[in-house]
C-alpha cells in the first residue's frame, strides 16, 4: 500500500479573477466609447493586477507581460486615447489572456 504524501497540491488561485476579468471585458464591449466605460476600466485593471500577482507567485512570467499590458491599457486614472475599434479588438485579446491565465496558472502554496 503506497504511503500518502504530504506534498502541497497546486491550486488554481487565478481561475476566479481570470474568468471574472474575461466576463467584465466582454460585457464592456457594449460600452466602448461611452462615458460609462470607466465602470469597465476599474474592475478590468484591478482583476488583471490580481491575476498578475498570482502569475508572479506561480513564476509564470509570460502571463505577467500580457496582464501588465491590460493594467496599463485599461488604467482609468491615466486613460490611453485609443479609438473605439481598437478597444474592441483589444478587449477580445484581453478576454483570451484572462481565460488562458486563469486556466493555466497554478500556485503551489509554501509549506
């Protein structure tokens, strides 16, 4: 009979913020170009920062690049003057980045 190991199991801590970020970005497609788009920029930047932190903890640096770009582009404090069509295209890319990061980032807790 094999002995049970006490090794810590990896957890998908970025799954919830990744999926929520994708939902927020895709829901924001309807508001691109309106003054209410600020309501999309705040949660998008915050969820990208949270997911990026989990990517740093998991030492998966390739996701940090994409998520840092999302934080910069969707920053509501210093908004970048992109045309609406550019934000729509970037929103689809951001949603794909959020989903990929949420599914693939696994954080192993320290024991």
